[in-house]
C-alpha cells in the first residue's frame, strides 16, 4: 500500500512544513492552498457554544430490546426480543457553559440517538423527571434569565429567582433541582427521563401515551454541597473523566429503558393533566414496563466530531412514535400576576388563591408538596439549606414570592424556608 501525505482536498504534497514563496526571503504565495488551508481548518475546529447543553460528554453503544412493544407501537427497533440497535448518548449540563465545573447545580441533559432501520430516533430528556415550564415557548425566556450577565459575565441570581418565582409552575422542578438530586455525582450513576409524554401507535392504529424512564444499573449517587465543593476544587471535569475511564477499562455502564403506559381514555379521570411536562405520573397507578437495556461500550475517537457536533431533536421521530398533543391551555388566565400575592406590607393570606393570580385549573403545587414529603429528613434539610443559600442573595420581595410558592406546596416546607431566610411569617398570615 502506497502511503503519502495529502492536502485537505486529497492532493499529494511533499514532506515538511515548507510553503511556496516568491524567493528565499520573500512573502508566501496566497495561492498556496496547503498553507492557507491549515489556519482555515484550525478556525473551523471549534463552533459557537450552544445556548444550552454546552458542557457535555458522550459515548457510543448498543440498545437491546428485551420485551416486545408491538402491542403498543409499530416502531421497528422495539418489536422483537433480542433486537439490537446502535446508539449514541450525550450527557450535558443545561444552564452552564463549556468551561463550567461538572459539579454545578444544574439539570443534566440525557439524550440518546437510536440508529434504527426506519431512520434516526432521538429521545431528548433530562436526569430530572419534570420540566421548568408547561409551555415550551417559555423555555427560551427562562434560559435568558439564567444566563450570564452581559457586564460581569456571571449568573444573576436576582434575575434568575425573579423569573422562577413569578412562574409558579417551576415550583415542582425547583423542589427536585435544589435537593441533592440537582448535583449528581457522575453521569454513570444517574437516571434519565424523557420528561415529555409521547404517543405510541401500534400496527392497528391504537394509541397509547407513554413516558420514558432510564434507570441506571450502576445505582444513583449525588453530591452534598460539601462533597461538590471538594470535587470542584480538585477536578472540573470529573464526570466526563469518570465516564471515559469506566468505558476504557471495560466497565461498560448500562441503563434499563422503561415506559409508563396511559390509555387516552384514562386521561380525563386524573386530577392533573398527564400531558403537562411539569407533572409526573404516579408509578403506583402507571407502573414501569421494561423495554430493554442500553450499554455504552465505545468512547469517542474525536470529541469534537462525535460529541461537540452531535445534535438531537425531539422532532426526530420514527413510524409508531409521535409527540403527544400539547397540555391543556391555561384558560387564558395570566400566570405572572403573583407579585400581589405576598406583599411585604400586606396582611394577605399565604393560602389565599384569589390574590395569587394563578391560572384557572392549573395545579402547580400538589406534586411539589408530595415530592417534599417523600424525602428523608436529612434530604429535606439539604433542600432547605440549598434554597435558602441562594435566596439570601436576592431582594426580599423575591424571597417572599419563593416562600409563598413553597408554602402552597407544603406548609412545613414553606415555613422551614422562611425560618432559614429569617422571615417572620406572622406578618404575612391572617390574624384569627
């Protein structure tokens, strides 16, 4: 086999770094495509940072179907037991940039690309089971609210919390994010969720709503704030390094894919809208059904080409899988009028729905309260500490709005947060 050096376009070139000039000491010729191609390639080896999901790691692997889903969907890759499908998975942080530490409190993106017989199918999800927003149109505004300030290039907590507290549907997600689940110890030991419901259709045209769950076979592990601080002081890239090392040493991480199934006729009987991505489906009502297992067994050869340039789209669907219709509208009611609900000088009740300005028919608090009450006491204490640590740095009016939201979720939850912030609730509850 003849081996020779070539330029980018395949033209053979000589050895060494020499370039064409107009003489021994003359300027180089711009017509020397080999030389001009090198800085051009260097410029193109980096792309603009993503607006979200900028910090990421990925790997290739295989998904093996273990239980046929033919009764629910005609999607080819999950029809037969033992069927194998190549996959690529990318894990990422949502809010923070490429140079951020992987210990930051942040939802982790959990995206899996299936290379199926019918085309590419992307499951684009998160390591937390709910979304900040009911309406996807609000997500761009939310991302702007949490991004770095233009003057000092640092996150503006006052802006972040002003936005979150005036959009009460974030309450459930914040209850997850500010628990220690918001700081997973690594990518291998975290679960994943599709978050949004999807619609499966079988060969007979029968529809079923589903939600995806990825369950780590390595178990789950989270950092407490002191543990996160210690890791951050030693290694900004610990999660990427951990994933790469595990695969390199043959400890291939695995996740089981499960789905929850909901018949369309069951939707109307529920006390919440199951198509609302700020809600979970109770597992005692909609148990997990195992589909198969994903194994990541190949590290990227080129991080830039395989991980940095990888893209995922919820619209990348295959026959038998569709997006569900949007969640129920908010009856035209404004959702941003909560500012009057908990005024510093007022005597309005924390429990008064009339002054809250919440959307008619929308319950933004019940599941947040249920989540709080399922946490062990130690985890509840961390949740309060994590929330109060940030809220101490924002204006008092924003603190009051936050306490109001969490109080509506659970009275003890809101009361403990108020105590952590030094807020006297006696000034803000009705006198008997």
